[in-house]
């Protein structure tokens, strides 16, 4: 995943259903509710790195979110926004 590229939720993926389950904490596939909030706001920033900087995450949280983004990109839940 290129953090210097823009990303958005893939409109073909059922992100809101996954997000709802995560917010309720039953069978969350996205890692944590804060990751869901981050992904929802991802498209509001020019790049994934800008989104990370705006989120003001601590080192551990940032690493966890980056790992989640890499997984979501690899599985097609988020896609590069040309």
C-alpha cells in the first residue's frame, strides 16, 4: 500500500455492514472501532499519510491502523482513488 496515494472505501464492498458489526464489537473483521472511523474519513484527505497525520495517532495506534489499511487494501475493501 502506498501511503502517499489517496484511498477510499470500495463501493463494491459491504463496508457499512462490516463497520456496523465492528462498532457493536461482535465479530469485528476490521480490528477496532477507531479503525472504522478512520476508514470512513480516509477519502476526505489527499493521501493516506495525510489522513494518518490528521488523526494524530500515537505510535502504536498508528502502526495498528497502517496494518489494518494494508489488510483492507489487500482484500479490496479500500482502493486507490485515482
